[in-house]
C-alpha cells in the first residue's frame, strides 16, 4: 500500500495521536495499519484495543481488517464497543468496590424496574447507584462510570489493562461522554492512545456527558501529535458527495452534484404520499446502481424519526399501485427498536412453555410478560402504556381468584391455551406457531407487530440456538422466557453486526458508522422535517450535522424524497 507523507508520519509517531478528518478520509485504515505495526513489537499475550460505540461500527472496522492484517494479527486486535469493554472490567473487578460479585441488570429488566418505580428521574438514578453500591448490581448506564472508577482508583487494575493493551484506539472520539473520557484518560497513563475524530460529525450532543469541547480536552491532557486528513475522501471520491454534505452542514452555496437526486411529492388530497414515493425511489435507485455497479447494491432509507421509518416500512412491505404501474413489495431490514422487539419476544417465549404447564400457570406467566412489554413501552415514552399495564395486572388477579375477566387480551390468551399448541422441537417453526397466537386484541396486535422485528433484527439464529438447548425432547421448551432473555441480552452487548441487507431502513442517528452504495433520505410533509423555518439556530445546526452524517453514508448516490415546500438545504449562490 502506497502511503503519503502524512500517513508515514502517523506510523512513525511514538506518542499519543489525534487524527481528525471527515467520513471516508481513511482514519480507520491508518489506525489499523498503526495497530499492525504495534502488534509486530508486542509480546504474545498483548493485544491492541479498538473501541467504538456501536456493533455496526465494530462490524465495519472488523471487515476492513481482512486485507490489512494477517490472521494472527486479527486474532490479537480486539475491536469492541465501549459498553462490552466496560462490562468486562466491572464483572472482573467490581468486587473491589462492593466486596461482592458484580452482576449486570439486563436492559429489559431495568426498564421493568423503572416502570414500577414511583419516583422522579433523579430518584431513579439514586436507586441505580444504591443497587450498585449495596448489591453489586449494575444497570447499563452504570457500567461506564463504574469502570472509570475502577481504572482511576486501582493502580493494579490500571496496570493490568495497560499491560494487556499497550495501544488503545478510540473511534468517534468526539462523541465520548465524560465517563468514557475518564477511562481513556486513565489508560493513557501507561498505554498509547490514538483518537480518531470528526468534529463535524458530533450528533450526540443532546446526551448527558457528551461535550463539544472533548477534542480540546484530549489536546490539553494527552498532548498528542495531531494530524488532519479532512481533505481526503476515499468513500465517494468521484461523486462530490462529501463536498455537498459539507455545504449542507455550513449552509454554503453548492451546485447539485450528479450523484444527488430529488423526488418531490405534492401535499394535496389524492397525491401519492411520501411513503409510496419512497417505494418508487427505492426501486429506481436499486435499478440504477445495479446497472452502474454490475451487482446488487446496498441501499439505506433514512429519516429523522422512527415513526416515519416505520410508516415507510409498512408501505413498502406490500404491493402499491400507482398510475404508472404496480410497485412490488420490497424485502428489507428494519433497524427499529431492538429493546421493544425483545420484550415482545419474551411473550412469545412464554407461549413456548405452555405445553409443559398447567392452564393457570401458563396463562399467568404470559400475562406477566405482556405487562412487562408495556412497561418497556412506558419507559420509552409511551405514557398511554400505563393503563394497559394496570388492566393486565387486574386480569392476572381476577384469573387467580376465579373471577370474571374483562380484559380481551386475557380472554384471547385463555382461548388460545384451550385450543392447544403442538410443538415439534424445531425452534424457528415453533416460534412462528407461538407467535401466531398473538392476535385478537389491540394489545396483542401491537405485540405481534413488534415481535416480527426480531427476524428483521437478525436475532433468529441466536434464538434458535438457545431454544434448541431448552427443548425438553417431547412437547415444550423448559424455561424458554429466561433462555430467550439471556440470549438476547448477551447478543445485544457483544454479538457482531450482521451482513448488510440489500435494503435497510433506520433513523439517521442509527446510520452512523454504516456505509451503503446508495442512500435515500425521506422528509415528512408535516413532521420529520429535515429543516424548519420555525427552529432556532441550535436545532437547525444539529439537524445540519445529522444531514451530513446521512449523506456521507453513501458511496455512490443519494436520493432525497421531499415535500414540495421543503426548505433549501444549501445556501443561495
């Protein structure tokens, strides 16, 4: 590989390093080359640690190692999410803080506890701290501060991790929160730290602990050798996408490059809605890229909100008829809300236990799982879920007391149990059989819609393996709900991202760290706007940063689907 002078200087640098640059500038590639160089001089038991924020980013980084590192070098490069690394630190050494073994409260269990907790947000935070200190039980958000505390407070723990990881690479450094920065800063005492950053890609400023001055903090504390790769673009060098994205970010004048197209829809009665126009855009873009690339292309459909993403998913899942002809259904992956889908999955798992349980116990377990699903909805902002929780809990009490039931959900589940369910020991088939029983009431219909996402979230393989081990060999799955809970919790933290589907739908925030051949950006007519004249300057600039992220996910082409009154994205000439 031919390296320019800047990249040769990066490899020659011996201390801490800060590399700044935009999407596709080669930050990850030079970091992997730096890791390869370091591994050549490390002891056999030593590793290079590469930290990132998401499983998608971990997958992207891991994929790029194939052509750069030997098999033995890849085995000694640990590419991990921050939370997976922090979980290991807390599980291994949390006893130093509490005097007892550490355990992790899974996100779904945390949401159930939060829904049942009568108190303010600050009171819940205090309760989480109490559980950590008194019981050694940690919720998701406690992992980072606890790991940072262990690294700061114990010279032995700090020395152990620095001896294992003499080089620590931090991806998307600009988005680190205060506790992640504390951990990195502490490791930098004995390990070399390499920070990769893009100041213009800071889209998580709304999250507590994230600081727009983080890069300045690194410069002040680490005193790194700094390199600027912002003029380089290897992801989409020909199409002008990065230049256009930067113009959107800065609201500067820019001609529309050939690699950017726009579908405009009308807002009058009878006109095609945004979701159907998006259906047309997906088919057109896939056809164009197939001709250009000579292969099946990967396409992402992005929007600012999950609501619009969900509506597009529902529309393209079926055939749509327009004046120009029929639009066939499009198979796609919907990157939606894995926690909510998992909570629905626990309900299905409880049904897999039915053939081995008496009627009272079987239905009661499932009703508890239904209530827990709506607890998850409540903690994610659906205030109307609380009455549903109360209705289901009243049904549980009435069922136990032998009193008449008013809940349609409870009546439907009892009728489903009485019909019988024959399972055959093939997890995928049995899962589909159990899932089919989740219909007949508004609450169950919502569950059915959410649990369908587990297939789309690529959890089927994980579930099938876990359920195979839970099959009792005759009629039912023993303790299936707990089995599924453990499998999905472990998968959420540590499993690698799956292969990119031909068509993927997700929010713009969720797209960060991913790459696609083409990207479609959808704007709603009344909500999910890209820009709005009523917004203040802070919100407008935040959305411009988000748009830059969305546009630069594409290698070859970006298509906008916008209402006819959409505001210009770039400045006037």
